[in-house]
């Protein structure tokens, strides 16, 4: 750290009162932030399903589902659609289903012979043929219905691959319908708080609305202490994404079972006891990654795919570590490169399902770790064979 950087950090600490302007937002309680579900698509679908249900404990009755239906009916451009018949239905007759035949939310009235299929896409994209498959399933599942409406719900109301059949609906329209529903309804304090927190969460996290006052204060602080804040940002790693939450949770579970060694710290990497025996850690953090370990198992996520890697580091190895690394490379059927910094010996991939993303992610981590450990067993057996040869 340079003297200028030390001075910048010192000045920031001496002017720590500049952060008091953020107290208004820092002390603002939000249930969804506490539960860490603001970025979990499946949880948003669960909340919406609860709000839609006219017979649920929120005590809004049919106010929300009816307001949603009104907006939906106004957007429906089908020539054979009967607006008045649709809006004069008994909305208390609707039942709400989650993940019915993989469809996110289904609003169904057997009495009115009407079904509304909602596909909720917040952070995940539309899978190939997904909407067509849901359409075909709905015709079988709800064959007794005379009216089936299809809704494609996204943050900004984007069109689906079939806009003629699937009606585009935005989260802004959802919030408008919800605010209209609660405006003239006296709710219990806990329900009122939950709905208020949900509206705030959607506006900030999904609709990406900007709080101008907060932005102004943050810019003032940043402009005044940009060097200190840059140093803080560069040296602190915090990942609150759903991917990090699930991956780290599963790795900790597997570590508790004794299958791997996981140090936590929000990292997507681990080691194993058997590989540690072959490649013991360095006494100082001088490996290729700046750690004590000269190998890693680590995860990478790109698009809808999760990959696990097994990689060797080639820096600062003693004679025994260098020999064992060479044997591992041979056991993997690879050709050693002179002076390598990193050498990837193994990888395995898993495609993540968007229907139940969290469960798919959790299962994929377990499956990939199992594949890595099976590969490790084969490598270590081969290493022993090479020693004896």
C-alpha cells in the first residue's frame, strides 16, 4: 500500500460521519432482505401465488386477482375473447397452483371453466420450446376449460417467443394491481408490512427503480473518498447471490459429511483429504492462486451451465510436490507443459433447469462433486500404478 493510499483510508475513517446520511436507508427493515430471497425467482412465484389466492390468509379477498384479471383482459386482443363474461366471473372460485406440470403459477376455476397460466421469468431466460410444451400440456390438463389465458411475466413486459398466444405482462403492472388492491383494504399489521416490503423489493430489485436522493448522497461520499472506497471494494469479496448461497451451503454440507474440505468464506472451491496427502499445502501462501494450496476443485457458472474444475498450480513447488504433480498429469493422460502456472486436469458440466432453479443448482453441485471424487479415486490409483512401474 502506498503512502497516498494510507492517507486516503485515514481521511475516510476520520470523516466517518459522512456515512450518517445513509442511516435512513441502512435502518430500513425489509423482510425479504433478511430472509435473503430477493433474488430467488421461485420465491417470488410463491409470494405471487399466495397473493393471487382469494381465499388465503392475506384478507384481501379477490381484490388482487380481480385487478390482475382486469389488466389482463384489457391486454387481450383475441377477437373471440368476451371481456364482460370474463370480468363477471366469481373470482372466489379460483384456486391457485404452483409448479403444476412445471408451469410456474396456474389460476384455475373449475366452476367458471377458466384457467390462467403464468410463466414467471425474472432472471432466467425462456428455454427452447418451453412455452409450446406448456401450451400443449395445458390443453390436456385443463381440457374442461372453455377459456385458457397465457401470461408471460417479466420485469419489463418483454414479448415471449409466441406473443400472439402469450400475453406480455410486466412487474410494474403487477405492482400497480397490488397497490390498487390494498388501497381500500384494511389489512392486519403483519400482512401490511409483508406486502409493503414486497412492493419495495420488486421496485428496487426487479424493476430497478432508482432512489434519486440515495444516489445523490452516495455520489457525494464517493467523490469525496473515491480512493479509500476503491481500495475497500478491491479487497472485500461479498457475494449474496442465490448461486453463492446454494453452492456454499451444499459444499458445507458435504464438508460436514467428511467428503471434502471446505473453508467457507463465500468461496466456490474445496480440497480433499486424499489429495492433501499427495499434495500437502505450502507453509506460506505462495501458490499460483496466492494461497497455501497447490491445487483446487472449483466451480464456474456460465449462462445455464455449472462446471466443476480440478486444477494444479505450478509455482513454488518443492521436489516431492513437483514429482507428484507430474504423476497426476500423466495419470490424467495429459502432456506436461514446461513452466506452467495452472494445469487443468479434469472438468465436468451440468445443465441447470429453470423450472426449479434452486433445486436444480443444489442437485448439480452434489452430482459434480461426486463426479470429481470418482475421478480423483481413479487418478490416485493410477498414480500408484505409475510409481510401481
